[in-house]
């Protein structure tokens, strides 16, 4: 059965271009042209991935992203004509998995869709026989897809969980942003390292008592990130 992609863009020519390229790549595609329609179709159709434009009538892409994220961990790829750092980071902060800026390469967009779907669909299969990683008060149960700190659950998105598990599975090992994009996001050729930085910041805000002085996810200046095994 073809994987289902919901494309949300009020510019119909762009939406049709996206549909053409995605269907050519083997995906089943439905379209929505405003925020309210997007939320309704996401609820009814349960897509495997959402491509979401920021500038939408009725309900903008930021609000749609935020509402979708409260309902599910469906991968969200933000699509925007805006090229400013603030606009990209805002979408990632609301729980989007990545972004593509217009004008976009259809080849790049399809590659990112495939990578996000591979990661999302492989999560449960990999984690069913997973281990429990314990670091003091922080416990990462990879089999149950659950994180607790001081006995209290920590609510993470699918992407945040995968990044945490990847780092914590090899404590002390420093990974570059490019390596994390390749292994966690699944991007071999595309990807913006700022996506990694924003996801790490979101993780720290959820895990740390003081995100400005992190105990778990550490930065190796000029290199990348690592998980500190002595924390907790």
C-alpha cells in the first residue's frame, strides 16, 4: 500500500507540482488549501507525512503544526517561501521535523520525504526489542518508547526520542551535526545543521533543570554533541 502524504499549500500550482512529483515517486497524495481543511483531512485520512506551507489562509502553518503535534507524531515537513532564520526555527520549535524553502528541488523534497518516512516507520520495529538505558534519574525505555526523569514522564516527539536514544546509546561519543543528520534524520545529501541545533535545544528544555547548563546532552565546541554518562 502506498504511503500517504498530505500536501497543504494555498498556491494550487505548487500543490499540483508537489502532487505530481510525489505520485511519480510512488506516494498517495491528497491536497488541502487552507489550515482548517488541513486539520480536517489530517484527522480523517491519518496521513503518514504532512508537507505544510507556513503562509495559509484561515489558520496559518504554525498553528496547524502546533495542533497536529498535540494529536500525533506524524512527520511534518514545513514548506515556506521565507528564508529568514527566525521563520525556519519557529516551525522547528513547534514540533516540525524539518523544512524546505521555496523554490525547492523536487528531487531534494522527495528525498527528504523518503528519509523522514524511513525514520518514522522504522522506529517501532527497532524499538520493540530495545533496551532500557538508565542514567541516574533519567531512564530511556527504548522498547516502550518512554522517557522518565525523577520518575515523571518526559513527553518527546518521535524525532526528539530518536535523537536522545542515538546519543545515549553511545555515551561519551561525540557526533558531528552532519553525522546526526545522516543517522537520525536519514539525510545522506541534504539537510541543514540548524535543524539539529534546534532539536537539541528542544530536548534540553524538556530534560534539563537548567537548559543553559545541561547535564545530559553536551556540546563539543566546533565538533558536535555527545551524551554525558556521568550525569543524573
